[in-house]
C-alpha cells in the first residue's frame, strides 16, 4: 500500500521536517513525502494541493494525506486513517483531530490509541486530511479561485457533501497543530483583504457563508449540472 504525503511549505522547512518525522506506518505500507515549495512563488493552498495530488495519482499512490507543515501526528494516526478510508467507501474526505486545546504536544506524541466509540463526527479540520484518487476524480479539483488561502477547505467540504459522499473527522486520528505560524510572521502570507476577497468568492459561489450555503450548484447557474461544474481533474 502506497501513501503520498503532500505538504505545502511556506518558509517552515524545519517545522515541516519535524512533521514528517512524526509519521509512522505499518510494515505493509510505504509513504513518500511530496513537498510543495510555496515560499519563493506562492502558488496558493488549492494550487499546491492540486499539484501534489496529481503527482501522487500519476505515480499510482493509493492514499493521499494532505498536511500542514506545522503539525505533529500521533503514532497511530496515519494507519487509522487508512483503515477508515479502506472500510468506508462513502467517505470522500477524512480529516484528523487537532488536540492542541486538549493535550500538550508531548501527550499527543506519546498517546495510546484513544478508542472513541463515536469516531467519525461532522467537524472536519483540513490541517491534516486524506483523500483517494477515486474520490478526487469524483469530487473534482480544489478550487484555485481561493487564493492564496482560506475557504478552499470549506468549498471542498461542501462539494464533497453535494457529491453524495461524506466529509468527516476521526476523533481517534490525532495530531498537534502549532497553528498560524505563517500568519504570525512580520508580513502575514494572507492579508485581511485577501481573506475578505476569498470569503466573498465563497458567498458568491454558494449563496452564503460556510454553514449557510444556499446554492446546490456553483453560482446558482442553471446551465450547469453538478458534474459539469467540477473542475477538470485531468492528470
């Protein structure tokens, strides 16, 4: 079983290395990092995700984990996510759980499997999420109209649900997220005006803010069917 780990990096290479070092998998799995350098030329989050995902698909990877560069995974996280994706064919997007507000970094690193009985819940966190090539073709590309960051995750979550699949979070797949390190630099990567533009793009596309969408097809354009509005996923 082959797992691609797609990780856009914005001036956080040392942090990204620590994130990759936290990954563990079973002996029957192999994983490969796909590092997307977004520093010198910022492609934007959606474009970086698309680029890394398409590379992974061309190279015949079975699962694609897309992760921030400022997280640390628990030792059981990746294996558990693969298990859930392989046994639940209605899941389009599976995210893991950020435990920063509940546990210290050391607790997350050393944690035993938590075994929440209600594992899958509606509260996705796109700091660390998994898709398959099949679901990427089904749902379509990440919308690069959101640039450089914010609301591309809300858009993909809503489209996943519209496509008839689930976008869910596993409570048992844990990670620690340092959080907003690129935004807390002297010059933030995403300005307030960029954030507002992305928010308005989402509202224009879906008729309301995340959680209050109105349209079931983008921009409420009746000329389109849902499949016609998916972006091309040519690899």
